[in-house]
């Protein structure tokens, strides 16, 4: 991601215009599909803004990241690990006594109070 605020701002402005047009659609199914698409794009804008807020530590510094380990039986566990850089989808992350895990996705989790930025949680599956 380029981290340029202009990209998120432009996309957000386009989505506001598109959302305003939803009421003019007479086909209920089409309106629901377009509304779902706009909501997905709004989520993407939130991800862009969250990525821009991530401070880059010095090379010799690490910072905590939150991982959701999805176990094969459907349960999951949250762990925190200190790393120097944000892992990308597909990267392997090793946890003591738990082996290697592959990052499958990331998601934003709202925080309380709401004025604090959402937290990024990295969803992982066993690497094997």
C-alpha cells in the first residue's frame, strides 16, 4: 500500500456518491447487491486508513501484533507476538510450542472506546 491519504479520500468520496444513488434504484435485489458492494468497499477504505496509521518502527525495534490461530477442530486462540514488520498474507509465523502458522488474512476489530483506532488481527491456519 502506498499509504497516500488521497487514495482513501477519493475512494471514500466516490462511495458517498454511490450510496446516495441507492435510493433511486427501483429493483430491490439490485439495490441490495449494490449496497453490499458499497459496504465492502467502505471496509476496504477503513483498512487503507488503518494501514496508514501503522507507525513503522526502527529496524532494531519490534512491536506487538495480534494473531488469531484457527485450530483444525474449529476453535481458535488469540496470541500476541513481537515482530519487526507486519506479516503479509502467506507468510509463516512461528510460535513457541505451537509450531509454524501461515497468515491467511487480516481483519480490523473495533476498539472501545470507539475513538481509538481499530486493531488489526492476523488470522492464521496451521502451516502443515
